[in-house]
């Protein structure tokens, strides 16, 4: 093989090496671009299909735990009426249940994405497992708090019932006391009176005649009082008594203080008006003799 042939062979090999080098470089560039495109595609899929990131979801679950802690901390509950307390606790627990349901749905969406993109999202399974464990703990807390709230509501109902019974008992006692006071007040203000001629009063046994000589100078006085022979009135209802006008007038035989009443004539009737009830009622019976 002569020198010219060798030169031609070397030149051909050099040309082939250059061609293969260019082809290899192009293939390498295309492979890198393909890998970059796949990575961007996977990123766009995650950004498109995951509106809430795992970190955001974990933060939301942790925040829910803090909200539940407001109820679960200690044994004391916020101050308020039983109805307000029950409504507030039930509202908090209902909201927690709704949030847990939403978080479960979001976790299920993440699991679906993992199942559909095992190669690109396999690393997220541990995150999902952590989220499920955290959410299960919050769900356990909600169930425990529901039991506590139920027990509290039962206690509040029992206490309210006991309080209502005690109030009713005290109201009955007050009514009985009021009834007793009213009765005493009515009794204290109930007075009795008898009005009639001397003969009528003697015949009824309300008065008797005492003193004098041979029937002269006797005076009318009250006998032992039998209230069944008297009419009655109450100072709380009326403070006037009327009786007929006679030719010779009248006499008040009972020991009432004159300053406690006054008498005036109106047509053919006398009207006795009690001007000082406290003083007048010191005498339980009033007897007027018509002349």
C-alpha cells in the first residue's frame, strides 16, 4: 500500500471521527433538553394539579390542632350562659369536622397523584403518610372533645333543671308568704260595725243599759262582743260608712278616738269618714245608736 493510499485512509478516518463527534454532541444536547423538558413537564403537572402544597396542608392541620386545644386545655370552659357555651363548642367541633373532611379529600388527591405519577411523586408518599397520621390525631381529639362536650351539656342540663326546680320552690314559698301577709293585712284592716236604735241593739244583745236610779240616768254600754252579730268592712277597700238621719241624732257607743273620724250629713244620710285609719282601727268594732 503506497503512501497516497495511507493519506487518503487517514483523511477519511478523520472525517468520520469529526462526523461521529458532531453526531454524539447533538445526541447529548438533545438528551439533556429532553430530560429538562421532562423535568419541567413534571413540575408543571405538580403545579397544575396541586393547588395546596403538602407543607401548606400540614400547617393547616397544625392550626386545627391549636383551635382544638382551646377546648381541650384543662377542665375549664369559656364563661357564658349554658346555651352560649353549648352553641360555641358545637360550632367549633362542627367546623373541625368540616375541615378534617376537606383535608382528607386533599390528602386523597395527593395519593391519586402519587399513584398516577409513581416515578415523579414517589418521594411525597412519606409526606402524605405524615399528614394522614397528623390528621388522624386531630380527628381523635375531636372525638374526645365531642364526648367531653356531650358530658358538659348533660351536666349543664341537670344543673339548669335543678336551678329551675329551686326557683319554682322559692317562688312557691314567696307566694305562700305573700298570701300569709295578705291575710294578716286583711285581718288587721277588717273592722266590724253595728248600727240601730237602742231597742234593736238591746234585742240583739250588742249593748246593755247600766247605772242610774230607778231607771233614770242609765247609759248604753257594749256587752261582750259576738262578731257574728256585726257587719264588717275593710279599711283597704272603703273608709266610709253611711247610716240614716234621725230626729234626735246618733251616738257612737264604741271607744273610738273622735279625732280618727268625722261625720257629715248628706241629704237623709249621715256619712262617717275615717280620717286616721291607724288610730281608728285600734278599736275592732264600731257601734252607733240611732236616737
